[in-house]
C-alpha cells in the first residue's frame, strides 16, 4: 500500500467513525428521555418528557388503525406494538424504556389533530403505562363500536362492581404506592383475596377505572385518575392477581355519581367525594 492509498484509507475510516458516532447520538441510545421510570414501568407525570416533534424520523406522523390502537393495554410487548401500530416514530433504541409516536386524528370539523403517544415499559420491556400529549387525545383511543356481525354474547356467571373511595385509598392529591393509606391497603388486600377466588372459579376479567371530581385542571385530573388506577392494578398483581386478567385506565371527571351545584367551599369538596373513586368491575365466565 503506497502512502497516498494509506492516507485515503485513514480518512475514510475517520469519516465512517464520525458518521457512526452521529448515528448513535441521534438514535436515542440512552434508555429513556423521561426520568425515574421504575422497574415496574411506573413513572410520575412530572418526570415525563415528550420529544420535540421535529426530532422524529416520521415527522408527519400517521393515522393509526383505530381498532389496533384499542387493543393496546398493559402487558403487551414491543413486538405486539410493532404489529399493532408500527415502530416508534423517534429513533429510540430496542432497549429504550419508552417509545414515542405521532398520531393524527380527524376532528368533528374535519380538521386534523396531531397527538403524541408515549408507551412506558417495565424492566422486561413489557408495556405498563400509556400517555398522550395533549392529554385530551386519550379520547381517540376509547373505541367502543359494536361489530357488524356480532358473535353470540356469553353472559358472565359473575358480574360485580366495587367502588373504592380514592380519599381512603391515597393521601390527598397522591397516587404512588408509598402514599397509600393503611385503610387503603387493607381494602385492596381484601379485594385481592376476592379476585383470587374468582380466578379459581373460571375465566375472570377485571377492569380498574379511576375517576376524579371536576375541580381543577381537566388534563391533570385525567392523569391523576390514570395513575391511581395503574397503582391499584400493580398492587393487586403484587397480591397474587393474574396480571393478564386485569386492566387499568383513568377517566378523569367522567361519569360523576354526585351533582353538587348548590354548595361551595369545603361543603362542595365533601359533596363531591363519591366522584373521587376507583371502580373495580369484575366479570367471571364459566370455563369453556
């Protein structure tokens, strides 16, 4: 190899190394943008970070398949997500603890709303939490359309709804396990025992749904209700409830049980207490 050839080879190697370094820096090789993601796949909303839209490789986003989007819930894998909604729209590494998407939806006036969708994974890269920005984009994932050729409906052998007062489950304005009250833990321990018995009776399905009252910011209330529902789900799993049988979601101030238009101040807060709740809906089907 002559001197010129050797110099050219060195320059090419340096250029390749520079290119690879740039790619690695741009592909999000860090585990996440958000901070303090627990090994169980839980994160506080204050620690969430959504990437800037211009950083996406899929800058225009996509119109998601609504049916596929409605199938996503805690317990799905990265392979499941890839099949349902494709690869993340930002250059996030395979071992990232979060994936981010840009979705577009038609609104009632036919204008297009752009939403960011974030999936948080546990240490085993199983999806556990889901977030939208803006928060009101969550309504587009609530697909509840009857099938045109509906199958024969099988009634559950057991159907029960249990309302747990959020004020007794958690300290004020909190959702983390460490802020769960002693009475709240006792209530969930008793509920877990009931759910374990149901599991032995047949095919059980458990839905945990969080609600708040209407006081405060709508987006914050939606997130708080979701966080509380997710925490209750994780606690029940830790007490032996099969993770594959239980889902969790937040509905914010939707479906109020109490209407308190005539009172104010502390009396209003007290009156709205039934609306601050976590509903647990249990269905048990006879084994086929």
